[in-house]
């Protein structure tokens, strides 16, 4: 330097230059959540820049202006860079962008399935459809005219006792009390009534229907009984039908559903709406290893002429048979379920077995 001594830069300036480069590099790499940590480390009250300012007192007097100027420059540079970075919301956008239109990653591939009762109901409907039966449905809130009277169950019959039914209206004071149905036989009555009405007061065409649905009875809940359960009932009306047609239909059903080796039998019994009537049983075991035994599946019989007359069907021209099964009992027989309560507990460990 001409005309005087050459003044070398103070080492503090080199440290400030390195600090600035390091701080700016760290700021560029920090995500949004790490910005505050960076500010404390470099610009905070106990940060590195503040520590270097404290060392200004040790700088020779003739170099203090240059060092002080550089300190202020570094501070202004870091504060400006921090403010600019802080204005950008969220982390920096990676070079490889994510296509948000792509399907997400499936963490669990567990797939739901129909309840075992729903599956059995669909299986039963499918089997009877192959034999020529159509599905018919009716209301669960019924009147005792359809639930009892037209099924040949007259006033005073034990089956009509209020203790054995869920009445909505008081049967002692209401002429035609409403109730939740105790059997899906009510659908058979409505189907025959509708067919007669469509025929202008007489039945013109044969009927072959099954009617699956919920029914209600105030039974005590145990391993084989529930206050709400499911039935599927069938009705066939045609000219010349006999008990042989009924037995043939039910044997076809049982062998199609349970297998060719199913062991079944009919035993005489009494129902008000069929004559003659029979109880239908299958020889099976409900639990693996347990001895097989005769299990009642349901009842059946030839439609009583009184039921035909109540529905407007001429019993001199038409004959028919009816049958009814508990869907829970069929499910328990086929899948060896020992307790009906398992079907309503919503225990996934049980339900996933089917």
C-alpha cells in the first residue's frame, strides 16, 4: 500500500465469512418446523452471531470499524434470509413431486363380508329359485287378522295370548289390534289375497313363493331361542297338489342345501293352518365331535281349506302346501353353531369364520 502500512484483515472477519456461509446453507436445508431452531442457533440472544459480537472488544482499535461493519453486514444478511424463508409456508417442495391423484397406500386389506344369516338367507332363496319359487315380502307391522284369523287361529286360541306376542294395540280394547308379526305366514295370506284381487275375485294362476323375513316372539333368550329371529316360509297353490309334492319339494331342498347324504324325516304334528301337518327334522351334529341328533328345522303341511276360504281361494278347485323354517336353525345345523346368541353378538372372531 503506497504512502503507509498495509493492514491485514482481522481473523474475526474470516470467521464471520465462514459463519455466514454455514448459516445460509443450514437455512436452505431446514424444513419449516426447523426454522425456529435455526433462528435461535444463529440470531438468538445466546446464538453464535451474538457470541462473536461479544468478542469485538478484543479487536485492535484500528480494525474495529472494519470488523464491526462486517458483523452488521452478516447480521443483516442472515435476518433478511430468515425473513424471506419464513414467508414460504410449509417445507420446501421436493424435486420429485407427488401425484395426489394416485390411489393411496392401503394399510389394511381386510374386506367386509355379508353376515352369516344374510348369506344363509341368500343361499336358501337361490335353492328355492331353482325349484321354481319366487320371493315375496310383506310388512313386519301386521294386524291380528292376517297374523291369526285368516290362518285359522280364532279368538281365544292360546297362540294369541298377549304374553306370547308383541302387540302394539291392546287386543282387549281394539277390534283389529296391530302387532309385530310372529310368523312370516302373514305374507302367504297377503299373496293369496292380492292374487284373488288381481283375478277379479278369484284365483286364476298357480302360486309358488317363499317369504324370508324377521319375526318376533317374547321368548326367553337361551342357546336355541331369541325374541327376534328369521324365518323363510313357502307356499305352493295349484290344481291337484298333494302331500307327495310337498315331501318331494322338501327332499329336493334338503339335499341341494345340505348334500345328497342328508338324513331327514317327517313326523306327524298339528298346525291350525295346515291339515295334515308334519314336523320336518334333520339328523345332524351342531358341534364337531358331538353325537348327531334329530333337529327340528320347521313345519309343513297341506293348506287348510279354511285358510283358502278366508283368502278368497276356492278349495274345491285349488290345493296347496306350505312350509316354514327358522333361518337361524338352518344356519346352526349347516355350520355347526352351538348357540344362537353367537349370531347376534357382533364378535368379529366368530363372524370371520364364515
